[in-house]
């Protein structure tokens, strides 16, 4: 490899871990804000149907886009390893492949929108008024599919290159523009549901433009359009294998959380409402700890690219130490602030009492789940995705057995215990496979 094609990777330090993790934590905090603002803006119309239509349409699109989350994780692991190996050309080619996949997937969504949305409304039926408005919303927003999916690849590339501030800037810009345009189009111009959809569409394409600019280093030479490299069959097969394993793992884990909601709905209205409130604590945990898992992805991947077992181990330890520290802080915060937060989120005394009863599970959740979160990041960085897939399948089987045994005995406590067992099983099954990662490195 020529000298100009080399990439200098700095030594592994606490500062590097925090340089990736903290901007991601702040960036993740903006995600729920957008949905809340969109709901508030459309809620000013004083009608229930537009609120339901925007919520339903957004869920349909997010559920489809979520399938392509593998593009973010796979891009991070592969680019990080290429960077660690000093192969700047491959980092550019990987971004090109990711964007091409995103645009192809987006084109399929646009061309197949009639069938896709027909199936979605059969699975999630709504009143004629809500469905009509939701179809208006989707007919506009679907044109942003290529940009929305490409954002996964761009984000993965930025994380792998340790440009987490770029991820934060991209998220704040896209969501901020979306909010400003929603207010203008809905409250200023009176465009209703169509205005919310158009605001998001514009923000998605503007975000893509900014993301490409933030990733401009990948396009500084000719490597991004070196088609022989981009379409190298060996590299394409590896990328397909990594992304396929991650997709299977993600689908089965999502099925677990869907099952949690399904079984919770059968336990009564009060436990269901309490669970919905407590799930917000779980979302906060995920958003916070993802920052350190993402740091592990980037740093472990680079260490493997360098071929340094010592750097690999140090990357895993440093990122996990910070992750554990934040997990402890979250547990303490939930213990101290959980009850007053519950009181703010609902005025129903029975729901408040039930949420307090089950709150100890959420206090334990960050401490129980930290191993699974961090090992996920380590395995993604190592692109040891087949082991991730197999560990997820084993953990899901354990989870299913736990739910079958514990719900009849413990009710809603059994449901939460099953979720804790799932994360424990994920941590154990991945931990047992960790030595294989170090064995790969000389």
C-alpha cells in the first residue's frame, strides 16, 4: 500500500473512547424529541385523526427503515477495520457500497409503495379517516426513503472514522430543520398532515447533503469510484455476510420486544400502562449505553485492522469501563428519580402504584444489560457477526422458555424477569465467544 493511502491511527486512550461515546449519547437524546414535537405540532389542529395518521405513518416507515439498520452497524465494523489496516481506499469504497445499497433499497420502496403500504394497513388497520390521512403522509415521505436509508451508511462511516461530532451535527441539523419546517408548514401555512410529511422529506434530503459533506474525506481521491474495488466479489460477499447476520440477529431480538408488548397487553390495562411508562426508562438506557457500544465498534474494529491484540483488549476494556460507569449512574438515577418521573408521566394512581412496584426491574436493567450492550459493540467492530447471530438465537430460545415458565407464576413480574433473563443470556453467550475475537489477532 502506498504511503498516501495509509491512515494514522492514534493510541488507545480514555479520551478516544469519550470522543466517540459522548457526542453519540447527546445525538441519541434528540431522537425522541422529534416525535414529540411532530405530535405536538399536529395536535394543535385540535383533531384526533391527524395525530393518529402521523403516528401510524411514522411507525410504518420506521419499521421498514429499521430493517436496514444493519447498514449502520456493518459499515462501522468494516470501515473501522479498513481504517485500522491503513487502507483509506477501502474506507471510501465501503461508503460507496453502502450508499448504493441504500439508494437501491429506497428505489424498491418507491416503486413498490402501493403493495408495501397495502400490506402495512392490513397489519395495522385504522379508521377510514386515519388511513386516508396516513396514506397522504406516506405518499409524500416515501420519496425520502433513499436519503433516510443512506443516513445509516453515512452514520456508520462517521462513527468508524471517530467523527462522532459529525454524527451529532447531522442529527441536530436534520431534526432541527424538520421541527422548524413542521411548525412553518402546519401552524404557519395550514398544510396539516401533508405539511408534516413534506417537512420530514426536505429534512431527510438536506441531511443527506450534509452527511455527504461531512464524509467528504471519503471522496477526496478516486477510491470511492474505483469500480473494480467497489465491485470486488470477495469484498461484496463479505459485506453481504456481515449485513445478513446482523439483520437476522436484529429481527429475532425485535421479535422478543414485540412479544414483551404482546404478553403485557394480556395482563390487564393497568400493568400495560405501567409497562409503557417504564419502557421509557429502558429507552433512555439504550440511548445512553449505545454511545459506549458505538465507541467499542469503532475502536475494536480499528485494533483488529491494525492486527494488535493488545489494542483490541484495551479498546474492549476502556469502552466497557465507561459503559459500566454510566450503567451504574443510570441505575442510581432511576432509583432516586424514578418515582417522581412516574408521577409526572401519569396522573392515574393505580398506574403510578403499579409502575413503582415494577420500577426495581428498571433500576436493575442497566446493570444486567451492560454486558450485552458492550459485547454487541465489540462483536460488531470485530465483524464477528455469525457468532452474534447464533448467540441471539440461543438467547431468544432461553427467553421464550423463561416467559413460558415465569408469566403464569409471577404475572407482570415474570414478564420483566424474562426480559432481564434475555439480556443476561445475551451477555453470557457473547462473552463465551469473545476469546475467538482475540484468537483472530496475531
